[in-house]
């Protein structure tokens, strides 16, 4: 990846405040560009395949299609897309990994940890 191109990210969460908060947080980093958002797993798959981001940041518990199933579908269609699952339940890590998630973090993890994970998955080693 060129050092001048930002990491393209799709954000997925059914909670409007969580989605807005993540978008605002990531908007403060020049190295990250939010190219799409979704509020359920069905939309997540559609946005991921439409935008072909480097990273999808996905909630696990959502209506219509949860984050585990959406991850499975995204990875089946395009294994190059990295998926970072964000959850309030640490017990889903095993299921997330089996579905193909590249990383699983808790929603209570720090903003810095989330940004660092996105940068690592997107091929960047720094978060400047």
C-alpha cells in the first residue's frame, strides 16, 4: 500500500451512537478513511463487497445477520478484506476466529487499541 493512501474502513454497528462515535474517532486520523457504514450484517456484507475496504470494523450482536455470520460471508467472497470484530462479550472470540475474523477486541478496549488494530490490519505500523 502506498504511504499516501489511507486505510479504507467500513464500520458496522446497529447502535447509532456507537457507529457515530467510531466514525468521529477514526475521522481524527489522516491515515484512516471511513468509506462506508452499515447497521446490520446484511448491509455489512453488501458494503464490504461494494467498497472493498482493507478493514471492516464489525459489531457482533446485530439484527438480520450477526457479525459472526457477516464475517463468514465477507471472508468467503473476499478473503483479502480484514475483519476486526468489536464485542461486549469476550466469549465470542472463538466463534469470531472460526468465522475468519482477523482480530477480536472488546468494546471496552481503549480507542488507541482499536485504532492500532485497524492500522495493523490495514498494513500500517503507525497511527500518525
